[in-house]
């Protein structure tokens, strides 16, 4: 089991792929086998992918007190220290939801480490409702042994759909999530990372923070997302320099589980744009407009 010792704590990670180009790192409370971002180790991206389990969860060491710098800052620093242990100086980072929050902290705390950042349904939350925590997550934590409550909250996250195939898949997802939440130990359940950048008490203050991000950024967003609003994603693309965004009208917060191939295609294209390997024909301007 690959682990990295950091300040006396154990941080678990796993690695996929052997590509020699800059690798892709990701961090989260946990990862589904064969899902996003693991699939980025295969075509069309074909990167080495390093998944880091956030300290406090699963195979990483438990944490009994909220870190003074905050959870997202701690996890961001841990990603960089795992990269140090692996001899990786610069890397791409992608994260989903709270994993995206980790990426925003890497971008601001350690921008020199990032060749680029891909946020998947992970732009910082709207400030409405306070900055201490996500109300939905607090409900889940308080009722993690009640499958009906878990299902209700994740239905909100996923967003509406009338696709029979997707609805059938969600039945399995709800059952899986309920079982996973019920299996959490007390220390895991006590963690609530809150909203990124709680020092920003208004959307305008949050926008000012986003304008200081100096890392090429790809924002991938679902318009039916029940926790990261379309306005949150628009705030990101409007304020983050050198950012690109892709919005799907028919996707919600669970896009990484429901449509990972969609994400991988966009990541592959964006990486080729960043590294100058995109098809030159993509940049040809029509003679109608160039004459």
C-alpha cells in the first residue's frame, strides 16, 4: 500500500499509468475504482495519474482536530508533499467537488507547482447561506445512518433528469452512497471542510480572490448542479485569468460518476491546447473573416 509520511501522519496515494509527461494529481475523501480521474491514465489523455486520499479519510491517517489552516489548505499542502516524495516538481491537478476546492488552494498557495488546474463542479460556492459549511453536507453528516435522508440530499446534488438509463443508474448510486456514509467512523463523519475561502463574506470579495489565481484553469460545470450553482461557475470563468469553461445543460453535481468520458474528452483537448499539440486546423480562421 503506497503511503507518504507527512509530519507524523500517513497519507495514502495510488498511481496509474507510466507516461513521462507532466503527471496529473487529484485528491479527495475517496475514489471509485476505474472512475474519474483514474481514466485520465488512458486515451485520450494517457497521463500518469496520482490519486491522493485526503488526510482524515480511508487509508490515510485520522485527524481528531480541525487543522489551524483549515481542511482544504491542509489537503492542498499534502498533495504537494506527496509530489515532493515522488520527485515531481510540477504537475497538473484535477479535482471533483471538494477535490476541486483543494485545487483552488493549491493554485493560490503553491502556484509554482501547477502547470494547470482542472476544476470539475468545484468552483467556490456562492457566499449566500454563510461561509462556515455546506448545509447539505451538514445534513448528510448528521443523518448518515438514514438512507432516506442521504438519498434526498443526493437527489438535490444530482439535479433533475428524465433519462431512464440515468435514473436507473442513480438508484444504484444512492444505495452505494448511503452504505458508504453509514460505514464512516466518527472521526471521518466529524470533518466538515466548509466552503473554500471563508474569509470572503460576499460574492464580490470571492471574485477578488479568484482574480489572483495565476494558473491556467479549466472549469467543467453542470447547469443542474444542486450545490455548485451556475453562477458560481460563471464567477470563475469571468474572474480567473486564462480560464476556459465548458458547461453542460444536462449534467449535475454527479457528472464525474455519470459522464466521465465527457470530462476526459475535454481534459484531453485542453491539455493539447496547453502543450501546443492541438490540431492546427482547430485554429484556422475562416477566409470570410480574415479577408
